[in-house]
C-alpha cells in the first residue's frame, strides 16, 4: 500500500514544477512558428527522453467491462461529435471556409500533440504518481498536473477545467487498459472534436469553450 503522506512533498514539488513550466512557456522562442508548434517541439524532446529513460510499471489486470470502457471513450467521443456536427451543419448552414485549418495543423493537433503529451503525462508522470498514490488519488493528481501544464499565466493563472477533466479521463483510461494507445485515442478524439466543432458547429464550440480551453 502506498503512503500518501510520504508522497506529499514529491507531489507538491511536481505541481510546483509543472506550474513553473507553464509560466516559462510564453518566454521560450517559437522559431517563427505558431506557439503550439514551439511547445510541441519542446515536448517532443521530453517525450523521446522519457521513452529512453522510463520503464512503466505493469498495471494489474482489470475486468473486461472496464477495459472495454477505457478503449471506447475516444471512439465514442469522436462519433458523438460527428453526429452533432452533422445535425448542426444542416441546421446552421455553416461553411467550413470560415474556419480554415491546414493539413499540418490538423495532423499536429490530432496526432502529434496527443502522442507526445500522453507519453509525458500518462506513460511517465501518471505512472510515477501511481507508484506514490493509490486509486483516485493518482487520477486526480495526474489530471491536476495536466491542467497546470495547460495553464496560461498571467492571463489565466488558474488551471483550466477542460484539461483537468481530460487528464483524469486519460489517466483512468491508461491505468485501466494498461496501454498508452487508449489515452492517445481519447486525446486525439478530444482535439479532433474541437476542430470539427469549429468547422461545422461553432455554436457548440462556443457553448463548450470551457472544456476545449487549451487542450
């Protein structure tokens, strides 16, 4: 059984370092690229370092219904988004040309970013936290770390709710399925849904802006 009290100093240090990381990001050079690209390049280096240095602990087997739910979260979110966009597109008659995205942006936000962030935040950090805490404590702290990393200081000094919810769901998905691909699919579906809403259902994106902030 893990000892939460013994882990407390490490968890506080981790939260502080993550928040400091978020504060430092605006001052890093973006190499004349969009902000998310500069951050993605930095995180790609961290992800590669993680793959070389970290060996995740084996997850205990979970019941089949839980594993099925963990794998289903991403596809279910994506299919639900498609249905909403199809309905909204017919009703609102929104034309996608009003919200242009390049293929590079779609690839980066829906594949590159989910892969590298899940390697860092799930493959490494949530696994490390799971060795310090049990059960929901791991899910909560991992979600909080993910949210803090997506904070936008000083304009938005508080961790956003959307990334916190995604971080919690992705951590549960990873620990339940035992595979990093499950949270990658969920993260990719979440980012793809934001793009689809922007293209075909902007009213939904505005309604759910609190969820999609800084994903």
